[in-house]
C-alpha cells in the first residue's frame, strides 16, 4: 500500500512537472528528459499512461483484495487514435506497458480504433479475477494545466468475465459507451484469440459474430489456395452484401481500396433477388495467381443459430460475447460455415476492379465473367 502511494506521488510529481500541458510546454524534470523522443506530446502522454496504470491497479486491488499479477493483465486503449487538443496520445501506450508489462507481442496490449474526437480511454482487465478497471481522460485537459486528480472523468471498476455476465444477463456498469467493445475484446484476448483475430477486432473496434464471419471467409480462402498448393500474390475482395465481415477481410487479406484490393456493392434485398442462383452470395474473393491471373470464389457464409451456440441472452452484448467465444475453436474449420457457390478465373489481362465500375453490378451482368453450368 505504502509503496503504491509512493509510486503515485512520483507520478503526480512528473505530471505536475510536465504540467500536463497539451498545448506544447516541454517537460523539465530529469525523469522525463530520459525519454529520447522528440514529439512534444510523448512525455506528458506517457505520464498519463503511467498514472492510468497505477490508478487501475489500485481500483482492481480494492475489489480483488490482492495485488494484480502482471501476467494476468490485458490492456485495451484507443491511445494513438484519440487526440487531445489536436495532439497525439500514442505515448500513453508506453506508460501503460512500462508499468504493467503488457506488450503487442504477448497479445496483452490491444489498440482499439476510434475517431480522433473520441475521449481517450484505458481498460485494464485482470483476466484471473475477471475485474476490469475503466479510466477515461477528460477532454477538458486540452490546453490547460490539470491536476492529476482531475485527469480522469470516469473511473469505473466492474466484473466482466463471461460467467459473471451470463449469470446477470445485464451490463449495469458505465465504461463510457465502450462497454460492448471492452467486454468482447478483453474476454476474447483472455481466451487466447489468434493474432489475426486481434488485428481484425482492433480495426473493427469491437469483437462481434459479424467480424467472425469475415474471419471465417478469410480462413476459408487461405485454406482453399493452400490446399491447391498455390501461393497468391495478393487478394481482391468484392463485398456484395457488406457487414462487419468486410473489416476482417481487409485486415487479414491486406485487401484495401487504397491499394486496388477492395470494392463493395451496397446491394438491397431486391438487388440480390435478381442474382438467381447467387442470391445468397456475400463476397467474391479473388486470389492473384503467380501467372497474374485471378481466381475468384463466390462465397456465402451462414453463422450458427442460437439454438446451436446456446447464446440466448436478453442482453445483446452478452449474447454476442457468448457467440464470439463459441466460435473460437471453430475458426480453423471455416468450411463448416462458408459455402462456395462458384469459382472462376479472370486472365492476367483483366482485373477484378473492372467489374466494380460505376453502374456495373457483376452479379446482374448479362455476360458475367464466368460460365454458368
Ligand atoms: Zn461488428
């Protein structure tokens, strides 16, 4: 207890030294000068991350009545995406990882996408006890000197492990509107999701069965080409009926519109009804073969009903968490959920983007680039 109070005092001194001035006043303390990074936002934000770590540890200890073991800690934050007074917040990640020993490589430091205007937040999850501390930085920290005690506008601690949530079927705590993303991501990481799942839900900003359907499609396509003994040079994804899955496909297949790797058609139910045998198609995924030609797979994905997953909670967040965890040991069996409606080839002289031009609906073309059986 005494040691932690001392740590907190040291941090308070650093913060006062730095003045938590986001307007650009440099820190003058020797502690902070040891940081050899030239961004003026780095040192104050690193100090914010350290303070968040100490605050979170104290909140967790108050509930769990034990000092949290570093090996059990998972940290989530939108640091690096959120901005305060137009300044970057990424330095906070180093403060957190230094204090709590979380890291990218160990999959214990999760960087969650947000808009720059979103409040900066931290969630520190003790995966052993199930308690999670949530800290949200006041946006009024902009431009003025702030006392450390005023730094956080929300300091919440709640038990968020699946067993607790399933028993209550309720989310009674306030994590600043980030409840869904924190509950699903923190538990997913605690249950050992692979790196590609972390990358996908970080970009998507929450972990839902929708993003899982994209992960299943990407795994299906990887398996398809691996089974053929072909190493694709790259992928092109055509979303025909887009939902959360698109974000996983972009991340896992590095298929982005900026690199001519992704396109989407926002089809309606009426449009899809016109697609005949392919009305259930949700994506075409092309792999570019070593000779430059493109092999396209017209795919459908069907998620398991709640009668199969057993995820029948009244609370939508809890139902989705349950489904996320149900799929974890099935991600390497994508053929169970993904249906291949058709495969076809475009010659190297052609490109999938030629079927994504304004006014063209590849699924409704009179002469599509495939032959129907
Ligand atoms: Zn989603």
